[in-house]
C-alpha cells in the first residue's frame, strides 16, 4: 500500500515489537529489586557472622593470652616443689637449687620479653622509675643513686617502675 507521495506505509504492528509493555518492565524491575534485596540480606548476614567470629576470637585470645607463659612457669614451680620435697637438704644444696630455679625463671622471662630495669647511675625517668626520696650526693641532680626494688618492663611497656632514691645535687 502506498500513500499519496508514493512512500510505503509501515503497519502499526511493526513499531510495537521493539518496546516492551509497562507490565513487563515493572515485572523486570521487581525481579531485579528482589535480587538486590536478597544479595543485601546475604551480605548483612555475612557481616554479622564475621563480627561475631571476630568477637569470639578476641575473647579466646584474651582468655588464653598467658597460656604459653604459664607453661614456662610450671617448670619453675616444679623445681621449687622438688626442693621442698627433699627430706634433709643441706644449705649448699638449697642454694644451688634456688640458683637453678632462678635461672629457669629468668629464661622464661627472657623468652617473653620481660626484662629488669637497672637504673643505677641513670638519669631519673618517671616512666621507668618511682622516686621515693631525694638524698644528698656527689652525683648530678636527678641521678639514681640507690635502687630499693627492681622494676620490670614487658617489651617496651613498664610493668612495675623501679623504686629509687635520687640525688638532690650539689647546691
């Protein structure tokens, strides 16, 4: 069929074939929305599970953090109990046993980076020392002249400051 200006006329059915109906578009959009919602719910559940597992791991780490250190100390305890179990110990045997036990303890401390603080002659450091008295001395001011109790450091953190007496310095 031709029109007045001799161009062929396009039937109305051919133009409709490329455009989906509104119902189809709505159905597709609803399916995609449902897929996205399901994916979001799965991601949320996975995040909640990861958070719960991480919390459990932190609790276990806190609970068993000293386990290997405690195992090292068991040998020290066994040595002390063995020394007390001897029926007729001599002073020399007790002294030798205490020295060996102290070596075990020092080795256990060393394996876990627990070290003594030796401040004698050092400049007073309030992060590592606790001054309980200032005394007259020939040493420069604020120098540790007497250590009353050793301090201890775990890695780089002070567990217990050393109790010290510090020089007043010369007037």
